C-alpha cells in the first residue's frame, strides 16, 4: 500500500470539522450592482477637452441629452408645422369626400333629375300660356268687365293702373268698385277664377250699400302678362345698371 496516499486521505471527523468551520465564517458581502459614488466621481473628474477618455456613464448621459435636444428641435422647427399641414389636409380630404359622395348621388339620379326638369319645363310652359301677351291685354280687361256685367253688378269704377315689371312678367293692377247683391258678387269672384288667364282679387273691401241687400265691393284685380324678348332684354339691362 502507498503510504503517501494514506497520509493525504482525511478522516470523516476531519471533514465534518472543516464543514462546521465553513458554516461559522461570515459570507463575504456582495458588491452593489450600481456604484453611485463611482458614477458621481466620474462626473466630477470629467475632462471637457478630451471627451474620448470619459467613462461610460457620462458618455451615455451626454448622448441621451443630445438625442433629446435633436428631437425637440426637429419637433419645433419641422414636425410641428408638418402635423398642422397634415390636419388641414385631412379636413380637406373629408370635405372633398363629402362633395364626391354628393356628386355621386347626383350622377346616380341624373336620369330622374332630367325627367323632373322636363316635367318642370312642361308645367312652366302651361303656366306661361295662362299669361297674355301685350296685344292680348285689351281682351283680358274686356273679359273682366264682362264678368261683372254678366252677374248684373253695377261697375262704378274700372281703372287699369300702370304696369309693374318683374323678372319675366308684368303685373297689371285694375281698381274695381262694384255694387250688387251678395250672391252676385260671389258669382263674379267665381267667374274671375274660371277665366283662362290668371287674375287675382286683392285688398278686398266689402261694405253694405245704401239699400238693403246691396253690397259694395272695392278691390284691386291683378292680371299678368309675360314680357317679350325686347322687354326682357331691357329688364336685364336695368338690372345690370342697378348693380353698378
């Protein structure tokens, strides 16, 4: 047997004693993860003339500060204006979108709009035919006078007034004073409504007459005629002169 190997072996008692001694010794204190004192010392010993030799912590802080300054300058001098332009463009985009949708609806209903326009033209033409022209105004006045006499009314006043030109027609007022019974005056009003031309009764004043059952009607009958091409041209010329 090798004697040196025997001397190197330790008994179980010796090994147990070593373990007890190890447990009894205090564990070494762990070093902190961040040494703030060392960091503060690094900042105090900075050499501004040689930033290449600065420690890691000051270099990181300096880079973060420079990056933040660049971001602030970019926002103030560039991005802020660009964001405002973006907001304005978004508002304009929404406006154009709404206009496009409106025009799309109009395009979809274009045939229906054309049909309605044709119907309006026909209706307008029918109404226009109810307006006498300048040469027919004399016959129109005669028809109103005949309507009064046909009901047995006494025509005390029949006074046509001056024409008042409008957009495409002229208004002709006629001052009337008629005397007769209530039923005859009512029948005259119905006959006026049945005339082929448009006649309206305005400013109606109905009062009792000198005899019983007799009433006096004072009113202004208004009829209308359409303006011919020359009169329309003059009307437009007057409108232009008024705007100036």
